[in-house]
């Protein structure tokens, strides 16, 4: 092999490694953002839950229905607003449950079913960092290995293609 190709392979491996170690950091920041949104949503519902407890035996759906059936459009719209907060809270709670089920559920949640607005929010404010825990090390080494293998395979295919083109036809 040529020294240049050795350096390129090292460069691609290192690039894959650095990209790979960002995965756990992004997952961590996504989880913190998801939890913060859930806590905020839960706090926003707290007073309405107290009213539901006081007037409707704790049934928030009955409180919302009561607001929505009211003759005053302002109160009706307030019921729609409470309902929106309630639905958002349920979505966030389900996402948090999916995110925290097991040690790898955070990865599967973010990869397969993230909450789009939270993922976009994290991307916008993402701060690159290197977390050196076992997960980050495995992710980084895997990223480096995969990128290096892809480059090696592409290089072999190009080399084989060039040989076929330059080889005289029989």
C-alpha cells in the first residue's frame, strides 16, 4: 500500500470514530430535552388536574368536556386549550416511557420514532461533545470501522473496475 492511502484510511477511520462518539451525546441531549418538555407539560396541567379532582372525581376528560360544552366561546376555547395541553402531555409521557424502557431503548426511540419537533430543537442547539462511556466508545469504534470498510470496499471496486477497463480484450 502507498503511504497516502494509509493516511486516508486513518483519516476515514478517525472521522467515523468522531462521528460515532457524537451519537450518545445527541441521544443524551435529546433525552434531557424530552424530559424537560414533559416536566413543563405536567406542570401546566397540574392546576387543571386539581380542578378535575375537586369537581369531577379526578377525571380530567370530564373537566375538558365541561369547558368545551359551555355556552361562552371563551370558556369553550379554554377547554380546547386544556385538551391540547393534555394530549401533548400524553404524547410526551409515552415518548419518555419509550425512551427510558431499557438501556438501548433510547437509541431505538431516537432512531425509529423520535418526536420530530424535539429532534429538530436538539439539532438546532446541539453542542458537540465527547462522552467517553462504554456506549460512546462502542459507537465511535463501530462508526470508524464501518466508514473504513466502506471506503476500502469502494476502493477495491474502483481498482477492479479500472483493471477491467485497462485489460486488453481477448
